[in-house]
C-alpha cells in the first residue's frame, strides 16, 4: 500500500537526490478563509508560490521523475498542468504521478522564468506525456527540450502567440478584428 | 412475343412485314418491358430494405411520403434527378461519365434469361446460366473506370477492392453452380428449373415422385452446400454486408462512388440494387426452383403449350401469375435474408475477405463438385459408365445412398474446413513474432 | 522484386467514422499502415481560457459541453474540485444521487460507444440502435431530474439542483428490468460473432506495460490488463460503500476493450441497484445549498478526479481568492487516450484504424476543448 | 496481478478462446435480430421492454415533457393585474454564463428614482445555453424556463427577445410545471405585492397587458368617477415610441458614441449619445465599439477626476437590437466608471 | 433478316476496327485499355451473330470480364495512376504499323488462299454423317476430352506453369518481406532482445521508452 505524502516525498528526495528539490514556503491551510472586502481583492496580491508539494529544479526534472517511478513506484504520469504566474514572472508546471495500486497523487512542480521557459521533456520516458507537453507548448509556449515533435496541437501552425498566457490580449487581437 | 407481333402486324393489319422486322419489334417490346421492370424493382427494394432494417432496429423507417411511405423511393429519385452533377476538376470527364453506364447496362442484360413463370423466359438460351455470369462480370470494368476516372484515392482504393472482390468471388460462385450443372447436364436456365419438379426428391432423379414443384436443389446435400456457398458469394458480388468492403463508409467514405453525385450516383445505386435483385432471383431460380411450386405445373399443363396446342389460354395466364408469384416471393425472401444479415453483422476486412474466398469457399465448393459427381454417378449412370453395381438398389435406393454419402462428405468437409480455417485465423503471438524475427531494430 | 509505393491518405476531418472533426494523416503501404499522425484542434475553443473569465458557478454548464456524452460525469468532477478547494461537505443524499446519475451515464456512454464501435466495423446501425434505445430511456430520466437530456447541468457545489421527481423512481425500476435483458441480448448479438472476432481479435494491441507509460486511462487501460479504477484506487464520493468488480482484459486488443465495456455496464448496474437500496435511508434535506454557489475559495490549488466512463477525468484549479478561477485545467481522458493511437495502428490495415479509434472511444468536444 | 479490493474483485474477462467456432455466433446474432423484427409491430411503451418500436413520430406524436424540462427563459406576469414579477434585481444578468441577459431598470419619469421593475429586458436566445441558472437564482420567481422548443426562424435577429416576447402569464407556467409553481406560489405573490406597492402608473405591467390594464383602469376610474371626482391618471407608456431608422444610422451612431467617449477622456465632459435603432448587427457592433471606447477612455483619462463616460439613455427606437446595444454600452460605461473610481 | 444481319455485321466490324485503331492511337494508356475492351466486346457480339453463343459468352467472360480487368490492374499498379506518361511506341508508329501489317498478312493470306468461296451455307437439319461446328458447350466439352485431349492438357500445363511463375515472381522471401511491426510486436521484440543481450542492462533500460515496469516485486 503506497502511502507517500507530499512532505514525506520531499524528505526522501532530499535524502536520495540531494539538490533536486527547491526550498519553498509551506502553504498554511487557513481554517476559515478570511472574508474579503468586495472590489478590494486587487489590492493585496495572492501568495501563489507557497506550496506543500515538492518543487524541483528544472534541469533535474527527469531524475526526480525517474526517482518517483523506480524508487517510489509511482509509475503512472497522469497530468501535466501549466500555470502562468504573471505577477511573479514564473510558469509553474505541475506533474502528477500515481501509483497503480492505490492512493493519492504525488505532485512535483517545476518553476521556470517566463522569459526562458525551458523544461526537459518527459516524452522519451513516458510516451503519454506527448500530448500534454504539446498542449503546454501550444497554449503557453513552454519549450520541452528533447521532445520528438514539439509542434502546435490545437492552434494552427501559423498562429502567433500563446493564447493561454495571461498577457495574451483577450480582445481585439488580429484574428478577432477581421 | 414473336407470334403475337406477327399476328397483329401480318394478319390483323396485313402489313406484310418481313420476319426480321417482326423479330426486331418483338425484341424491342420485351426489352422495353424489362427495362421498366428493373428500375421498379430497384425502387421497391430500397423501400423494402429500409423498412425492414428499420423494423429490425426497433425503428419505423420511412413512412412519410405516401401511404406507409410507399413513395419514399420516388421522392429519393426526384432528389437524385434534381441534384447538381459534380465532376471533379481533375477527373477524366468521359470515362467518369461512361462508368455508371457500363455498370448499369450489364445488369439490364441479365434480365434476358430470367424465368418469370412457366414459358415466361424472355430468351431461352441453352447457355443461359453462363450468359448471366458472363454479363455480370462486365460491370467490374465499369467500377474500375469509375474508380480511376474520379482521381481520388478513396475511389481508386474502393474500385480496386470492388474488382478484386468480384473477380475472386466469381470463382466459388461458378464452382458451386458447376455442381448443379453437373447434375442437370444443362446450362439452360429453363432446363434447370424444369429439373426441380417433384416433392423434396426431384422427379428427374427418381421417376414417379409426385410432381408438386418442390424438388428443389436445396433439398439435397450437394445442392444445399452449393446454395450456401453461392449465396455467400452472391453477397460478395452484390457488395452486401458483410462483404460491403468496396463502399465501406466507415473506412473509404463511399469507395468508387465517392466523387459521384446526382443521377450518376443514382445509376450506381440502381445498378447495385438491380444486381442484388438479380442475384436473389438467380439463387431462387437455381436452388429453389424459380416458379416451381404446388399448382403451377398442373395449371400450365391445361394451357397452351407446345405439347398441348389446344389448351385454354387463361390457364397460361393463371400459371404465369402463380409462377411469377412464387418466383418473386422466393426472390424477396432472399432479399429479406440479405437485409437480415445486414442488420446483424459487421463487415469483414479486405484481407479477411480474400482469405475467406480463396482459402475457405473455393476448397469447400471443390469438395462439393466431388459430391456432385457421386450424386450424378449414383442417380444417373448405369452399367455403361461403371455404375452397374448400383442398379439393383432401384431408383429410390440409389437416391438414398447418394444422399447419405454426399451428406456425410459435405458435413465432414464443412467441419474440417471450418476448423482449419479457424486455426489459421488464430495465429499465436509467438508465431507472429517468428515471422518477424531478425528484423532491423 | 515487386516494390510498392507508400501513399498518404487523409482520413478526416470530414469523414464518417472519425467521431467528429478529427483528422488522421495516414501513410499506407498497400493497405498496411506505416505511420499515422492524429491531427485535431478543429473544435478548439479555449475552454480553459473561457473558464478563467467566468465565476466558479458559471463554469458548471460549460463542463457539460466537454464530453457531451457524459455531462453528468463532467459535472461531478468539477463540483468535486471546487468542493475540495473551498471545503464544502456534500449531504449524503446528494452523494447518492450523484453516484446514481454518473453510473447511469456510464451505461449510456458504453452503450453508445460500443454501438459506434460496431458501426465502425461496418454493421449497419443495429447494435447502435439498440444502444441508443437504452440511452434514450436514460436520457428521459436525466431530463426528468435535471431538465435537459444531454447538457444536464445537474450538479451544484455541495449538492445537486433538485431531488428526484416522484415519477422518477418507478421508471428507473422499470429500466433496471430492461437493462440486464439488454446486456444479455447485446452479448448474444455480438460477443461470439465470428466476424466481430475476426475484426477485433489481436487488433490494436496495447501491451500492459506500454499502457502505463502511455498514460491511457479507463476501459482502455483496464483492457490492457491493469485493474486501475479510480473508484477503487482512490474512492471518492461514496464509492467505498458499494460492491462492484473491476473487469480487466488479458490481451489489450479491441476485443478486450469491447468486453470490458460490456462488463462495466453490468457492474454499473450493480452499483445502481445498491444505490436504490440505500437511497431511502440517506439523509440530507438541503441538497441544493443555494447559498454556497457564489464561492470564493482561499488561495491555493486543488485537483480532483473521477473515473468518468472514458477514463480519468480530472480538474485542476488554482484560486487567487477571487470569485473566478485563476487557472482551470481539464485532464481530459479522450485527449490522453488518443496518444497511443498512432503507434497502436501501425502495422494494421486501413480498415482497422477506424476500429481502433472507435475502441478508444473519444469525444472531440473533450479532445479539442 | 493479484490486487484485492475491499469490496469486489478484479475479474479477468473470458475471451472464450478455446471455443469451437463454426458459425454458431453469427446464427445467434441473427436470432436476436429476428426477435426484434417480430417484436417491432408493437410499441415500446414501457421502460422495462427491450423490444418494440421506440420511435416517437415527432410532429404527430409528442412526449410529455417533464416539469423540470428547461429550454429558454421566460418572464412571468400576473394574469389579472398584468404586473410583472420581475423587479430588475440583476441577479440573473450577473449569473448568466454566456451573458445574454440585459436589463434596464425602470425609473420614475418624474423623480428619476428606481422602480422595482424592468424597463426593458432582453435575452438573446441565440446565444443562450439553457443552463437554467437565471431561473434558479431569481429571488422573485419571475424568470422561469420555458417548455417551448420550436424556435427556429429564418431571421437570426428574431432570436433576440424583448420583454414583450418574453412575458408569459403565470397561468401558462402553472400549466407546464404545476408542482414547481405550487411550491413557490405563495412567496412569489407576496413579493409581488411588495414591489407593486412601489410601482407607479403602468410601469411594471407586461407589455401585452398594457392596453388591457389601461382599459381596466379607465373603467375603474369611470366607475369611480360616477361616485367621486375624476382623478387624473397620467398615462405615459414606458415603452418607447417607434422611430424609423436604418442601419446606416446605427453605424453613424456608433461612430458618434465612440467619438464622444474619446472626447470624454480628453475633456471630461458629459455626453449622452443615443443608441439608435436599426440593423441589429450594426447596433451590436456599435455597442461593442462604444463600450470599448468608453473603457479606453476610462483607462486613459486617469488624470481627470470626474470622467463621466458615455452613458446612453433609454433608446430612442423600438428596435430591440438597438436597445440591446444601448444597454450594453451603458453597462460597459458604468463598469468603466467604476474602475475609474477604484483606481 | 439477311439485311438486318448484314447491317449489324458492318456496325460490329466498324466497332471492332475503330476500337482497335483507337487502342494504338490514343495517348492515354488507360483509354487505350478501355478501347481494347470495346474491341473485345465487339468480337463477342460477332460470335453471337455467327450463332456461336457459347463462344460469345466465353469471350465476354474471359476477355471482357477477366483479361481486360487484369490489364487494367496491371496498368494501374505499375504505372503512375494518372496515366499521363508518354508512350514509347508512339514515336515510331510507322514501324509498328509495318510490323502489324506484316503479321496480319502472314495470318490472313493462307486463310484467304485456302478458302473456297461461295459455298452455299447448309440449310435445314444437319445430316448425321456431316461434322457439326463446335459451338455448344456440350460439343466443346466432348472435343476437349476426346479429340483435342493432348492440346487441352498441354494448355492446362502451360497455365499451371504460368501460375507458378507468377507466384515465384510475386513471392518474397519471408525475411526480406517488408513488414510493419505493430506496437505489441515491437515491444515484445525489444523486451526479448533486452533479456538476451544483457542481464545488467537495467540501468540503460531505465530511459528506454516503454520500459517494462516492475509491477509486483
């Protein structure tokens, strides 16, 4: 019965793979969300970067993933999600692994700067990461190094820009105006 | 028909027309009638099929145009006529135009030898059966033309499949007919029908069997296996499920018809349904005695026949009506089976289709030819041919021995062939790998 | 010796059996597939972007449109993730209703998917018509409960829209009589049909270990022999209260996928029967907590997944504390199950491509998003 | 793999690999189809049946729609008094996912104060996704989901519904959803009484009832007049008069609106461009342009303290598209103004 | 009747000759094959006119139904499908014409010389002693197994040889045949190769795609 929690994973990883995990602020789960004044939410910036999951260095992503697979038995790569933290100047890529017997996911996150979003590709190891990574490339412009065919998956090939980035113009871009 | 026209022209109007004029006119009249029958059959069959298959699928089917949707095919035809005729820019215009004609024309020819009732065969050729299949093979050329002229990969693929399928399945069809021809000793369709009088035992095999018109070929083992093989081959030739591979809509859109629209498409459709009708009809003719049935022979004997020129013409009409009724009933019953199969089965893959034809049906029909030889030997041959030992058994005894022998051979052949075929289909993974051993990595 | 040329064929985007606007760029050698590249995106509408402009509640009807065959399952996954993010408890009765609806969805999805699969094999609509007949009945029930047949929009955060109408239960009980008969009939019609066996045995094999590395989910994964069912592996909702089996295949071909789906329908039926036993005891008066719909979750992220009929359907939400999600990501099973399509088709015939595609069971609304 | 689950087990499917197959499977399948063919002469009228025709021959035969069925939203008004249940609380407009509901609050023509009724209520049926949220959130049970689904039209613009087209009597809804209405009837009427108190004249009367109510009131007034002194009843219909307009005019107006908004950004003055009637496409375009311009104006004109953006008044024409445009422009302007004030 | 038959004969002859000329005259090779089919068909009709029904039907069955299809198949499978390629023979058409005329003359001259013309065609019932023309299926069959048995057998052996030859040409040796591996086969092969090649290859196998995952240790 696999039962590795997020904190246990961080500890194990620090022990077995030193230098892979990045130190992060832990997220404190508030018992009750503070009621905020309406219309004022823009005033204070939400703290996105605090997390309980393991954040790994982008270059060592493959090591961490293989460690999850072979040492922890989390063989099933379920999901790759990208979040654009525009204010922090970061892309966060969330990898979600499952054990095939049971249990919750183990999550590893990679944070890359928005101006150089390069991450090693997992497709050579998990062919199932193919479409996830192509989608992330198409919509966010994350470049997965080592991906066999990193081409657009949804948008047409001539499309310029990455539509899911938060600074992509929502209205009045050249395709809508016509 | 010749007599009637001759009588009208030369006796009633006293025109003194030459013999060839009379022939020409009478043939033209027969042809006109048949050309009218063919499209009507097609119209009816489309309606019949749609209603039937709808019922099999718990639906109602077309029931809006006319009473119970009877005029739905007419509406469809009108739609076909009014649709725009599109010719692809890259297509070969003339071949594209000619292809549907080449496909339709042979199916019309094939009506020439179809017996509708006693004495109601348009042309009694002594090689009628061969004529039927020779002409049906022409339409393959049309399909090829259609596929090539459309300049479309799907069309070409469909045409290749269609032609390969037609050519392949002609062989088992012919072989199963060969068994029948061996028994009757004639290629004439009229003779074959005549042979099938009797009551479960043909009166040609055993003299003295009451002639109720029920001595059909299916009632003996040779005929039954031939019938099964022939019907399967007919499904393939008529491109019916599970062999509707040339126009497999889920794979190659519409096969050779992909680039056709409007009336040209309609012509393909017409050809297909007329061909289906003809295949059902010929199955009924060869294995189910066409118009043979209780009462027809008796009625016909009272009418005007070559043997009995003084008979009453009304009995001819009665016999004709009853015979045509039996014939059409059998034909539509076979079409029902076709629709039924269409309602129940998926289709085979193209390589499986070829395998089935070449590795299963052809050997099976070959065995059947052997059985037919035994049948003929026991029933028809005497001491001259070396079957003197069978004579003491008497007619019925010889028939019984032949029946048991051929039945045993055919059942054994069926089971053995099916098992062998089944085994070849089920290749184990290791065997597959052995095929590919030593491949580049 | 005789050499054959390779030919490139576009199957789709307008093709009868690509299950929507989906294109397969096929390289064939004769009739054998050498290479296949799936091309899609024709239905892309940037669903995730739309969701970031809407409030949490407003996204609920949009999830209906993802996998339009199984709107109930989509609703459940989305409701679950928001409930996880905000921390809403769901009343027991509502949970039962949810399970009931999602299991009915599974039956209708598989009935339709198998029908379409057999249609792709060339059957002329009959299995599909039989499947659709049962699907219609289930859709009638959905309409009665939620007000719509396909775009149900039945789930709310912390509950469902409304309780079942009084006319619902008798009809459902009638349906429970019909369904086993339908399954038996479906098996008799197809499971032993020699033609179907020829078409599906050994076709599109996805070996066990590759199935894992390809991240396929749902019936496709289970047909490859891996007993991974989220309802068992990570029991959400109240699935730990029901007895049901997980059918797995042994070879991983189209035939296994077919049989696994048939068996899954039977298991869903078992669950529904248990729901009906336990439902009257289940409590919960306020199954539609109207007050909880305008949620403002705390800053953070959450992921919730369910075993939708097509596989693992997951929603990933990042909240910035406002009434609209900061990031909304759908992990769509159809989309991920398409990954091995190209490799799975290699070496088979053109006619097998559509069958393999049909056995994956995709819905383009979910693939393209 | 031997995984044991807590309840239930892993079942490896039996593929029947060792069976002899000589065509019996195909015969079985044909038997099933035959059975269905035989049964197809009766109807499948019961959910427990699996055979029989299940086609509903639609135009001739209609299934009874369940009460919960939801197609497009409608507005309810009281049968007798013609009072609309809607109070223009904007809840539905706020919750609508595709943003197709547009409301204009009615105002007292004399005092300019808001009245709990909608001056105009527009729903774009063509973009509505029938989610039913509007009916769910409506605190006054005024907006409900219709059962009418034959809405096809030759003209796309006809699917933009105004208040007159949306209004239905309560009795209609009671007929299609009796139990639903029975649950909320009491509270709905109570709330209606409250809002009727704050309404003046004919404001808040369903458009199709206006004439009738007028006549009724006149009759009432007459009968009253026979007893007492005649009371002056100023009748000023809230529905605007018709004004013929072309789409050219709409475009012109759009440009004017945009220009005006731009100007506002510069000088901080106030202008009220009138959204004209006309071709709805042009009008919508105009609205969007106006809204954008207003937004831009609000963004750029940060220095000026009192930027009053383009706030078009009630539309001049009766064309609903134009009104829709006007409402949109107004809302956008309002939003822009809000943002301006916030920043 | 005579007149009608003559008219029909000339029409058919014109069709056959015209089609034959078109076979060599048109540039598109597919059209050429289609004209050839027309020519075959005309010959079949001519047989019918000669009241050799069986031959006519066999002509249609064999030439139109089978041979021409084979020709079309061969053309389509070996050439560019568009069929727009130049034909080599077309450049020296006069040479081809010369050869054709010579060959035709070589065949027709002895026939013309040996033929005794103006024989009154036999009318009425055929007398028992007179040899009958071989036109029906029955006579043909008897001819094959009695008089012309040797020819028949030789033709059969020839066809068999041709059949075997075709198989030899088309057959490719198993290991040289191009086979596209399916995913499962590829995976199985790789697995076996890994097993046999190295026992301690587990490290390199880690990064290989589709690495078999140790499920239950």
